[in-house]
C-alpha cells in the first residue's frame, strides 16, 4: 500500500544513489578518463528507489534507534543489488563477445566483476556518505511515518 514513508524513502535513496554515483564516476574518471558509463546512474537510481520503497518504507513504525539500523540496512541492500545488477550486465556483455568458455566461467567472472566494483566503493568520502546517508534515511523514514500516518 502506498504511504508517504514509502514514497519519500524511495525518493531519498534515489537522491543518495545519484550523489554517490556522481562521486564514484568522478573518482573513476580521474583514474581512467576514457570510461563510458552507459546507464550506470539510471540503474543505480532505479534500484535504490526500489529498495527505499520495498525495504525501508515498509518497515517504519519502530523507535528511532531501530530506524537508524534499518536505514543502514537499506543502503547496504541497495549497494548489493546495484553491484549485482552491474556485474551481471557486464558478464552478459562479455558472454555475448565470447570472452567466457562456459556458463560456470561466466558466473565466476560475474563474481570477480562484483568484487572489482566493490573495491571502487572503498574510498573514505564514499563510505562516510553512505553511512551517514543511511542513518539519515532511516531517521527520515521514521519521522515521515510518524508525521503523516
């Protein structure tokens, strides 16, 4: 059922994903200026908005101390699903170019790609933004739930 908490949680996580994606793109372009990111930003925003709607927005109605943990959990889930989506898409693209000899090698390649993508998040400014953004997301969702329910 649509609620204000679900909608605003989805919007908040989408904005957070947009900001963090810009940080990641800027950091990666410093290392390799010729990178093409394609639909990187759009995929991250969509997945994060979905996680905000499904995971965070549906679990409101707790004390604020629990809400902070739910916000961090929602951000962690969004990170997981974004990395999963990008590694699977890259694996499919490499498979179509016949870079893998079989399906098991392709799956192992997808895991390796996911680990490589995860390493891009290991920057202090990105980690701080994600943690603080998750805490604020949980508190914001809980506040909205109490205010407009």
